[in-house]
C-alpha cells in the first residue's frame, strides 16, 4: 500500500506546487504585483471575465437543466450519440478550433449574415459552448439518481403532472448536483481562452478578458500578467472551495 500513497503524494504535491508557485513568483516583485492589482486595464478585463461568466452561468441554467432532464428521463433513437455530442465533445473540443468555427459561422464572412465577432456577445457564445455541458452533465446525473428511487413515479401516481414533478421533486432534490455543475461552469468560463481569443478578439475595455490579457502579456513575463494570473486563479479557486464547503455543511 505504501507505493500507492507515494504515487498519490507525488501528484498531490505537483498540483499544489504548481498552484502556489504563482504566489512564490510574486514575492520577488511584490510591490509591482500589488500595484498592478489596481491597473485599470486589468480591472476592466477582470470585470469582463466575471460578467461574461455570470451571463454564461445563467444561460447554462436556463438551457442546461431542461436538456439534462431530457437526457436523464427520455429514451430516443441516437440518444448516446446526441448526448456525447452535447456534453462530452464540447468539454474536450480544442478551444482554438471552436473559436475558428464560430468565426466562420458568425464572423465577417458569416453565411448567416450575423457578424458577432469582436463583441461581448462573442465572449458569451464562445464560453457557453464549452461551459454549459458542465450544468447539463451534473443535472442529468442528479435527475438519473432521483429517477432510480421511483419517487417521481409515486408523485405521478398521486396526481402530479409532469411539470409539477419536475419543479417540486426533481429540482429540489438535484439542487446540489446542479449547483456543482454551475460552479464548475462559472469557473471554467472565467478561464476560457481559445474560443474567446479568436472569436471575440482582444480589444481592451471591450472584449479583453483576463485570460486573453495574460496571453498577450505572458511572452514578456510582465508583473501585470502575473497579477492577472493571481487574480483569476484565486477567484476561481475561492468560488469552488466555498461551494464545496457549503454543500458539505448542507
């Protein structure tokens, strides 16, 4: 068993060291990093990251929970393939390829005659494709576990219609799973880079988010890039840890 603990410790140490090294690196230029936290361009990029991630999370709740319900409760031809395309593929899709597709589909040469590139809407679209599947998958998992108990069948037998069963049985009982999916969705949206970089571009004050700001600054290793990195990773980590602590206590 000792070898298992050693291997586990190696991965845990590597993960922790990688995360905390950003703070170690900041020590050498602490005053510059602290000053950069007040940089208007960084703060604006942080706000655009945060606000677009919130919009994505809301849209993912509105659209993702119903889709998760359909996948969990309904059987139809090609369900496995469709669910894979809707949930698994976007999460493993190369973000840069996603950005290229959206640029072709909704960019200057769009056959749909909708040029949404270089806009806040483009940020949301690019993030939604990759992040919404977290809500779908977690909601579907929760709904499937509830369906296994048969409580929904009991509710139907007692006279509740399908929608009443959905909002009075499935939603409350799956709330923890849905919350986990939304938390991961928001955190992933905060860090999305590839699709946003190509489709939304990097326009300071308009479409520049923290990840794209870092990408344009990283090659010179500026203190601003380090400060932005610390801001986005710390915010996402605090959000995830806070959610997990909350769900453990409830």
